[in-house]
């Protein structure tokens, strides 16, 4: 597909004025005070709220996801790299320092009954980016650093190929470079993606593999914009089993197929064992029921026919009492 047409780019430029501010197309309702005077400005004559378009804090950025093999490897302690967190990642990495937080899910639907997550967003010291339509709710919840994610600007600059949070973040980092609004005229030179695999598929009832192409698409755009991309060792992003046309995929595919068949056979064996165990449990439960019935019948005979309801009398004592 070709690059976005000039009208789309022009539209994005219209949304961001010469001073680097943008107006969310979904206006927050009943906003009377900005969450942060440094980023939000209310225009009394029009009741319009504008925000500074996000600017890089540093020259390098690390975007962190949930994949356990390498999320913890992100450079949290490097003073030259800003780190971006998402969703409930704080539960996985509770002691790590992040510079920005992104919560692009429906706040009311996902978190109204999650006081822990709301408390985290409320106490987070850096910007917390939420959907434009959730900005007012974020203020109600006391998230004072909340800012609306500039989705309208993003969608006017890029193809609408967003099916995961990471793609939104990579696109934002690219656009923060494209709009030359920061003082030194430079944007991000380096982008690391930690904890981003998106390797699981429907076999494991996960949606990540369907999201992976979108993420890789925007990583490719970032590379084309001159941003150096770092994928940590062990990550599945931007990986292939072999170089098509230059390497033989036969041994790899044969080994994977053999392993897949082996796992399937083991799975069937376990399922068969579970069925056998369930049958044994059913048989034992039937034996218990039979025993219960037998005990009830004995109790009936003791009570009604043998006068054994009370404790039987002891045999008479022999000899004289003391």
C-alpha cells in the first residue's frame, strides 16, 4: 500500500497548530479545570480544551509489554531512556520506574470495579494517557496527570491498522518525531520493545498472534523514519524460522511437526487417563451410595424391631458391691 495521501497529512497538521497543541475530536464534557496547566489549556471564549502534543523527554524510549521472558530486561534504571508502561503491567513489575503510562481500554467497562488499578493510575507521577472519551472520567477518578491520547491525529497520519496497545504507542513515538515541536529539533533516536512477543495463537486461546503483524508494521515504519529498533534476545517479534529461498525450512518444520504430534498424543493420553479416573470416581461414589443405603436399612431395623435404639444394658455384675 502507498503512503497516506496528502489530504490525510494535511488533516493531521490541521489538528495540531503551529504551537504544537491539539484539540481532541471527542471533547471532554463539563471540564472546568485542566488536569495539568502545562499540558491542558481551556479557552473560555469557546469552552474548547487543547493539549500540548506529547514531546520526548529523552532521546531514547523503551516500550514495555507483558511477555515474561524479557519485560524485566527493560532499561528502567538508565537515566537516558524513558520507559512507557501499559494497562496493569504494574502488577507484573511493581518496583520498576516508568515515565509515561498508557491505559487505552474503556475505563468504566474495564476498571470501575478495580480499585487497585484506579489507585495506581491516580498516584502515577507521569502522564497517564487515556482515550479522549474517558478523559473526563479519569479526572473524576482523581487521575490528575491524565491526558487524552491523540487518536484523531494518529489516525489521520497512519493507516488504521491498530489492534493492540503496543501499535498505538509505536505510532505515537513516530509522530512525536515527525512533528518537529520539541526544542532541540530531534526526536527519538532509539526504540526498544521489551516484553512484546505476540507469539501465542488460537491453539492457546490467545489473541496475540493476530495482533503481531500490526505491531511489526509500525516497527517497520519507525525503522523507515530513522529510529533504531532494539528487540531483546529471546523475543519473537521480527523473527522467522528461516530465510525464505536461502535456507532450508525442511528440518525445522519437520522437527516442529514431530513435536506437535508428540504433544497431541500426550494430550490424548492424559485425556484418556482423566476419563478413566472419572469412571473410577463414579464407581466409588456408587459404592458409597450402596453403603449409605445399607446403613440406613440397619438403622431402621435397630430402631423399630430390635429395640436397639438405646444403648444396650450391661450384663449384671457378679459378687457383692463394695
